[in-house]
C-alpha cells in the first residue's frame, strides 16, 4: 500500500468520524432534559414570544430539518445563540477570547511538559537502576497518580493564598509589585504581556508538572525497551560513544510512542484543561464548558464539544502522518 | 446560575413596572375624575358665598384613603413589618406623612414612615393605629393588629434507617425563646396510628417503625401566647437485601450463573463434576500462579502497592468498626459562639482528646461542618474502590467484547467497530462525563456507569491488537480445519491467550476510574449522599481550607487518593512485568 492510498483512506475515516461527531453532537443535546425555551423565554412570557423564540432557534421544525440546519450552521461557523453566560449573544465571536486564553495556558504547558517529560524520561532510562532513576520515577509516578485538581489546589492555596506571590484567579488584570494596577484595556503592551505572564505562572506550572509525569513514564518505558535491543549492543560493540548511541540509535526508535501521546495531547490543547482552569478561575474553553454545563447552555456546549473533537481528530491524523514518516514499517 | 438570576431580575423589573404603571394610571384617573368634577362644579352656577376652594378641599379629603395592611403574625424576636398601602390620594404617596402608634411594654411607641420595622419586646396581641396626613392637612386612619407569639424551635430534621443501632431520638427545643418565659412544651405526632404527646423542653422517643413523622412542637408562655414549629424525623425502611447490596448482587449473580452453567454442562456430558483432568488442570494453574507470585514479589514497588491496596480494602470493608463515628455524615461538632466570641469554630485541628460536645476524638480533625475527617476518609475508601472496580468491570466487558469481535471477524465488522472506537476515543471525555451526569442525575450508580462507558475504547484497542496476533497462529487455523465454530475458537483458544495481557491494562484502568470519580465528585457532579474523597476535597475547596490553615482537611483525602491510584499503578506495572517476559530482561 503506498503513501497516497493510505492517506486517502485516513482522510475518508476522518470525514466519517467527523460526520459521526456532528450527528452525535446534534442528538446528544436533543435528548437533554429540560425545555430550552424555559431558559430563553423570560418568566411570564406569552405564548407568542415562546413561539417566536422556538422559531428563531428552529425548534418548531421537524427533526430532520433541524439536523440539516445544524450542519449548515456548523459549516458557516455559526454556533447559534447563547442562553447562559453571554445571554442572547452570538456564540462564535465570544469564543475568541477564551480560545486565546486556553491556547496560551495549555499550549505553553503542553510544550513544556513534552520537552521536560522527555528529558526526565531519557535521563532516568539511561541511568536505570541508579538512585537518580528511582527518584525521578518516584517523582513522576507520584504526580501521575495525583489528580490535577488536587495539585492545582495546593499550588493555589500555598503560592496565591498563603504566600500571595501570585494572583488568585483570572487570565489577566494584576501586575507584580503594583498595588493598584490599571484596567487591562488601559495597559501598555509590555504591561499586558507581563500581566498575562504573571497570571499564567501558577496554572502553567500545575498543568506542566501533571502532564510531564506521563511523558516521563512513557519515555522511560519505551527507552528501556529499546536499550535492551540487539542493535544497541551492536552499536556499543562498534565502539560508538554513549551520546551517539542514545541520540542516533536509541532515541529515534524510542520516540514513537511518545509521538502518539504527544499528538493526542496537542489535540487536547483546544479542549483546555477543565481542572486547572476551574481551580484558577482561568477563563479558557474548559472553564466556559463548565459554566455552560451549570447554566444548561446547550448551544455553547455543542460548539465546544465540536471544537474539541475536531481538534483531537486533526491531531490524530497528523500523528498518523508523522508516524508514517518516522516508522516506515507502518506503511506495509 | 446567572441565567436563572437574569430571568428573575427581568421578572422583577417587569412586575415593578406594571405596579408603577398601575399606580400612575390610578392617579391619572383620579385626577381626571377630580378635574372633571371640578369642571362640572365650576360650570355649575355656584352659590355666591361658597368659593370653589372649599369644594376642592372636600374632594381631596374624599380622595385620601389608606390601608394599614392585614393582621400580622410574628414570632418573638422577629421584625414586624408594618406597611401602609395608599388606596387613594392626590399627592405622591411618598410625600404623605405616615404615623404608626401602638402600646408596647406599657409605653406608647410612635414610628414614622410608610414602611416600619419594629421588634416587640413581649409576646401578645397589639393594636396598631396608622394615621396619614397630606399637604392639605387631610387625615385618614386605619388600624391593624400584630400578634407576637413565642418563637418555637423544634431542632433539625433527622433521617435514619430502621436498622440503625440507635433509634431513640432526642427532641430538643432549647432554641425556643420568648418574653415572658415559656412555661409548657408539648410535642405531638402520630405514631403507629395513635396520637402521641410528649412534654418538656427535652423529650425522647424510640422511633422503630419506618415512616415520616411530622412532629409539632407547641410552646406556651406565661402570657398565654402559643407558638409552633415542626421537625421531621424520617425513619427509612430497610431496603431489600438486593438493593442494599447491589454491588454484591451485580457481581455475585453473574458468577453464580456462570458456575451453574458450567456444572450443568459437565452434568450433560455425563462426566463427574470434578474429573481427574480438572484436578490436573488445577495443579498446573496453581504451579503457574506460584511462579508468577514469586516474580511479582521480587518487584518490590509492586508488592508495596499490593500491601497498600490490601490496607485500603480492609479500610473499606471494616470502615464501621475502625472509624470513630458510625455515620460520619450525622455527628457534627457544633460551632459555638457566645456573645460574639468564638469558643469553638470548625474546622477543628487534629487532636487526641475527646470533644466535650460529641464525645468523639478527632484524630485527623474535622471539616467545616464539624464532621470527623478520620471516619470520612475510612468510609471514602468504599466509594473509590467500588467505582474503581465496578466501572472497570463494565469498561473491560464492553471493550473486550468489541475488541474480540473486531479482531476476530475482521473486514466490515472490524471497520465499523473500529470507527466507533475511534469516535469514542476522540470525544472529549471529561466534558462528556459532565454532560452525561447532568442528563442522568446525580446517583452513585450513574457515576459508575458513566465512568465505565467512557473508558472502554483503550481496552477495545488492546484486545483487538492481541486478537489479531493470536488469530494468525497455527492452532487457530487447525481448529478451523477440524470444523470448530467461531464461538468455540473464541472461548477456548483466543480468550485464554488474550485475557492475561489485558489484565495489567485493567488494573491501570482502575486507577483512572478512581481518578475520574474523584474528579466528578470534586466538581459537585457525584452523588451528594455518598461519602467520598473527591467530595471532601470539594468542600475543602469551597470553604477555603488552606486560607483557614486546615491542611488536614485536604491532606487526608488527598493523600488517600494519591496513595490508592499510585498503588494501583504500581501493581499494574508489576503485573505487566510478570506477564510480559520481555520487559523483565531490562
């Protein structure tokens, strides 16, 4: 099977899965309990008002008509109107800011986590059996077993609550060493960046340490496997330096599982990290999703679900392609 | 919350607008009528010595009318809300002068304003007079009565099960207050079809029969005024054994059925229930297990994890015996503040001395409600272990079935099932869990089911890849040639080869399930009636445990979660080690 056929097939799968997600998304929120008009129509609203709103949201049409309309809406990036947080506003423009916040937090966090995790795993695997390995793996296992929200909570309470080194919540607003910072909109650009960075430290730290542990474990496992392979013995017998063996012979092969997990993690970037975002009241997509669940804001949830699923889908596709490039055996 | 809030504020504004509109309309109509009458009066030939001013004064007087409101019933110590309603006036009603007067404690009290709040010093029936004066010095009067009754407090409602060791309930009316003092306390309720009456500030009654008892407390003070309150004691019927032990039934029943089927099969074939082959098989298996156990024990971390898990299991099973409180949700340390000075405020730090209020030793402190952290941590092991094991059982069953079918039958079945698996794999599962919990409602069983059905895709993938390698082996091809059916091949050849490998995966899945349960509880989506570590952390977060310096409140459940998940992970890796000989070499 050559590359092109394989790619075409993957693309077809992606399209099918996408359609399935769209359909699932449509029906999941149709079986949710509760009358959506009850949220939208003010108390004491007349039947005419209710009818008008039903009409506006296509709820008075037959199901297939709603479905077709939904698909059309999604392709025009129109996610409808919010009934919760942004009352009766268009959802799409409102999603931009949380999207940026999330990209900053989870993007930086994921990049750091992958880098540090791979480093830690490599270090531990290369010195396996030594105290350094034990300590490194104990660290990784502990944080892998610790719920993210618990670690985030401890960070928040110690560094923001008790010591007050960092702000308690939000994506921006406060400045270090400034008692009464100006409004975010009045800040100069370096101040804005500083404010964002100041607010990002704790969430990014919490996120990175938690995700890093997973990468370290996978990297160590994979690398210890590879280091027992015969070709490593051969390389050693050839008299290659340790550095060359690790870099050119072991790491290349050991990176494969890491790439898969990294791709999925990158896909999750758009989903945000619900736990960290809620604990730090950081208004990213995860926080918005949580709010939407509490407010029964189905349109927003639907939009978020779709964004997250599509991001993971694309990340998976990219992972497959990278995999094909890294491991030629996959093609067969 | 804000949607509801917005709706409410919208509603409020609407009613207020209607109100003022109505009032303005009434005013306009009144003025119109007055002008019309004035116009008629002035158009009429007036008597020479009567100026029209007098007529208008007379009309204005007729237009002032006021209502002091319906008779009020107040408990002792609460504000009586005297509110005047103006029925007719020609002046804006806020400009009118309102005077309330009544006799309290033998002195005449006068208060001014449209709305007056007053606390009567004694119980009794008071007549309150309202006088309203407008700019023309016209007056209108009305009166109403305020009845002040003693404040009765029957205490908090309680709920327990019929088989509770203690069914004697103490009724405590010490929250009641009045001036002059309360002389009689009477508790009335219906028990077993017959009316029951208890007297005294503190009373007790043994509630043995399951029912909901609505107990009315009637207090009478020396003024003869009567106050009432009620308290609900709910005695729950002991549920059916199956409902009470649904987990045992869910796991035990299938095992029983499978055992019965196996015995039936043997019996049908005509061989004895235990044949010599069975004994040989058992011996072999025993040998294999012993060998694996030796390898497992050599993995120190895994063995340590195993021991920790046994301790957690013991905690879960023996929770009622090792905890200091029988029902940790019921026994609370009170917050005690006297004259604004806190004598005792929760959360309490760990201590080794007995509490003087409940007689419980709080080894690990209490939470904000005064509940014992030590006992709750013991009970919390139950929820975590049950969710971990049952949810994983669900996901392994689903995953294995789908993986087997996909791997074994291949072709279209594989394609379709793998698309479904991929679909579930890309679904954002934390939001999905949240949405499903929101749809299904917060019941413990749904927590288990939701975690189970969102975590099966990884098992399906592992099983499928294993089946694919096993399927191509020689013995499968031979079995097919002999004419074995698919069911037989799957049962006797594929499953035994695949199951050991998914075992390690299963133990790791348990860790994730426990994690998910803690997550759901932490974000308030779990069953509020079940004691769990996640819920403990949630309350710690909600009530700012760290800002209060209550490290024990986060420490105990947090450490428990980390230890349990860590042990499951370690045991999982160790089992992987045992079953994958290739890993052992390193």
